[in-house]
């Protein structure tokens, strides 16, 4: 996604809306240019909420027809507000498509408006939920976690003094930081507790 300045008076203006009350079955409209066919709208419903897909945090699943040309396009609710942004569909599975909640976009708009570049935050650790705790499943070589000494099997106790039981909440929390920020991570390894800083 990019933030651009245009010198026109648009016929329509769609407001960004953080919708924390979206429900399964809510009607949605996907706008885009599938196959190069501009100004195409396809209707559908919200099929599922809080899908944890890759490192993207919590996304929604919709059954609107989505094709190449829809990616990056808005999902609009019945009040003509942009609540989500289309980003993916599963090939060969009709009506299984995904959209990013607008709250993630709103997190980055100010930085884009001020001329900054948005880079996605990561620590390079694959995390898993295990009995209401967060366990490190793998470490990406030459990543921030790799250089900090974090290892597979470590149990995450706290991040910046906060306790987390769901990976989705950690992903949302990381999206509030800039790339050069440091986090303090407390973890347990072989019944011993350690504290490290990760950039």
C-alpha cells in the first residue's frame, strides 16, 4: 500500500473505520479491478474472524469473489466505510479470501504522511501457544532473536513487562513499534529466568 497525493475532487470518499464489532455474516463489498476490469464491486459476507495467517496478526475471511487485481483494494461495509484491505485468496478454493483490518493501516498512515518508509517489525522467532504460554518453536538465522541468544524451546514470560497468552496479541503489540526500537524480553529456559533486549 502507498499513500499518494492527488489533485482531484473525488466523486466518492470512503472513511477508514476500525470495526471492533464486526460479526460473522456481516455483509461486505470488495472494490477493485479484477483482471484489469476497473470499478468492479463484488458482494459477500464475513466468513470468519481472527484468522491467524502467517505473521500478519488477526485477519478476516470473506467469501466475496476475489481475483488478481483486487489485492490492496478496500472492503466496504453497508455504511460505505473501509473496514479491511484485501490481500490474499487461496488458489483453487472459491470464496476463501482474506483481508487485513484497517487498524493495521491506521497504525502506519501517520508515518507515511510525514514522508517516512514503513518496514514491518519482526524479531525472527516462530512462536507457538502451549498451555496458555508462549513457546519459541524456531529461530530464523541471522535475525534479531538469533543474535540475542533466544533459542528453540524457550518460554516467553513477559515483553516490556507485559504478559501475553496469545500470539495474535503479540503481533498486534509489535506493530505499534518502529524498527529501531528495543523490546525487553523475559524468558524461561531449563527452569531459569533470563532477560534480554532485542532490537
